[in-house]
C-alpha cells in the first residue's frame, strides 16, 4: 500500500509535466497566445521533482527491505542468522533517524540512503560469497571422505564460516 502511494506520486509528477508540455506545445503554435507558456519548468516542477526523486529512493529502500526480509524465514541455514541480524541492524539504523523520510528538503536522508545502499551491498557480497561456497560444500558433504581428502577443496583455503567470510 505504501509502495503504491509512492509510485502514484512519481506517476503524478510525470503526468503533470507531460500535460504541461502538451498544453505548452499546442499554445506555442497559436500566434495569438505568443509566449503564454514560456515559464521556467525548474521553478514550476522543481519541488515536485525533488519529492518524486525522494519517493523513488524510498521505493528502492522499501523494496530492498522487503526482499531481504524474506531471508528471515531461513535462519536454519548455517551462517545466515548472523547476516539476518546484520540486515535488521541496518534497517534499525534507518528507523532511528530523527527526520521525516518524505521531507525532500532535508539532504541528510540522501547521505543515509547512500550509507544504507553501501551496507546492503556489503551484505549482498557476503551472501554471494556464501552462495559461491555452497556448491563446493555440497560436493564435499556428499562424498564419504574426510574434509582433508575432498578434491573439490584442493587449492582452496576454507574460511572458518564460508557464509559470513568476506575474503
């Protein structure tokens, strides 16, 4: 519901600007009107554009939160529980911000949004490392051999916890 309202605000901004340009283009063809629609679009739509950009960032953030929240159901996977905790810490940091997320005039959100994206990227990279190790681990688990004799691990240094290692 919230995402729908944010998306509607973005579409409304686009529709207003498209309608303005349509009317302006029609009016510019009529010689009697002269420069009836010779307005500075940045002044007309500047604040609405800033608000629409903020809405797009919030859509991005809330979509990311929704996608990562689905991981919470998989705490049974070794190492994933710590990543889920890290994710919720990132979300809690955003929730604790003392300002209105929709206040586009406050640029502190832009810095916090950038930090959020960096933290999420780091978390995604840690997940990717874990996903890269899963086939190797699955191969070794299927073999009735001790870890030291598993050929799938030849030349690979095994981190202490492949799902949370960042190296």
